C-alpha cells in the first residue's frame, strides 16, 4: 500500500503584485496570504508604476505615441483661471519636455499617431471644433477639417491612416471618419452613439469602449465595438461602465484605465473580453493613454484638481485561479 504521508511537496509563494520566488509552471499550485492558487496560464496582472510628471497639469487632453516616445497635447485647467491649452509635451520614457504648441488651443480633443508623426482632431475651443493638426516632431501644421465638428470624441491609427469616432456634436454622436493624411471621409457609424469614450488600434482594426450615450451617470456605457475598416461590430463589454477614461493598445490587446468620477480601475482586452488589470496608483478621470497593453502610458486627468501624474504600465503575463484558503485544508 502506498504511503501518502511520505509524499512531500513544497508549495511556492505567489506574490500577487506580479513577482514570484520561483518561476511559475502551468498547473502548479501556489500560495499567497493564506490562500492557495493554481497557475492556469503562467501569468500575473499588470502593474502601474510612477513616471515623470507632466510639466503642465491638465485634464481633457489628447495623447499618442508609445511608453518611451509619448506625446500629449491640449487640455484644460480651471485654476488659477479657466484656460484651454495649446501646450504639447514629449516623453522619452523618463521625463516630459516641451514640444511645439498647437495652432488652435483646445480641450476634449482626440489624438493618434506617434511622437514624430502625430495627429489631433476635434475638441472644444469654447465652441465645437473640426480642426485637425499634424505633428512632425517639432511643430504642428493644419490638416484637413473634420466633416463633423465635435468634442469628447475618440481617435486612433496613424497620421496617414487615422480614425475618429463618437463624441458630442449637440448630442451623443455615432459618426466615424477616416483620415488619409490629407482629408477625412465617412466611415461606418458606431452602433451605439456616445461621447467621452476612448479608442485604440488602427484604421482597419479599431477598438472603442466606454463613454456616455446620453447625459449623466445613468447613461454610462460599458459598450465595446470593433472596427474592420468598414463597419463596427460588438465586442465584449467592459466590466465597469464609465466615461472620461483613457485607452491604448490594439484591437486584440487593448487597455483602458481610470474614468468616471475618478476611478483607478484598469481593464485588459484580449480581442473578445475584458479582464481586470492592475489599478492605477492615482484614481482620476479626463486622463489620456498611449502605448500598448504590455507597455502602456497614461498622463494627466483630474484628481482633486488638474493632475500632472504620469504612470507606466507593465502588462501581466497570464492568470491564476484561487483554489482554497489554508484554513480549509487540503
């Protein structure tokens, strides 16, 4: 007869902040803080860490680029006086420096592209804007105007293949427009009209999520839609409905963070569904994102005032399931 008492197994420690005392193996049991877990895909939640502060604290700004070559432009401050900004800043992975000012100061605009080939469109100058500007790494120049002037819209793609969707044009908008580097043309309408949404991806593989489909908290949206270059289709819903959130990444690996009322919630998209990511250190809304799911960047926003906070995201590498607590025994 087998003596099971003689079989011994040392359970490794799992630290849910993403570090381990040993290399994980799928199917292996792990222990953390009185609970046992089973590794299901060798991964852990992503985490946010502090980056260099913006030179100008602001919210309702736009962003583009990557974690090591980020770009942010425009925005709004209310103190010491209300001001719509034309400020542009560039990130090198450590610190922000001044870039060329926007030709048209505005907030609630959308951004796309890279640090050396940026794009921004729409926004609020005191009235709805259809202005598009292109960045060459040092200065902004005029691009083709949007067909539909609007604010709090979402953008993604590149300077020569841009995409913008939704926003507020007097009511929640379902309008999508595509940019070819010179002018905007009509794309397929969103299935759910909304404003204060966010987006990521490309012109032929876009993603947009969240927002508000009316006015007020009762209309906060968890809707995700995917674009194929012609039409939008339904994706997996956000776990947390919200507006004024930030986003980055791709259609198959999206990331969104913050939003409504100042939340720290982060979610990761795998092309069909959202799962929890690591929480922001500073909860805020009106922030903006850039980069990828595995190397994300978020900056600015509103948290008891205009924020200059920048955070950098290191994506998770898998998942785990809770089995039982130590007090329950084997």
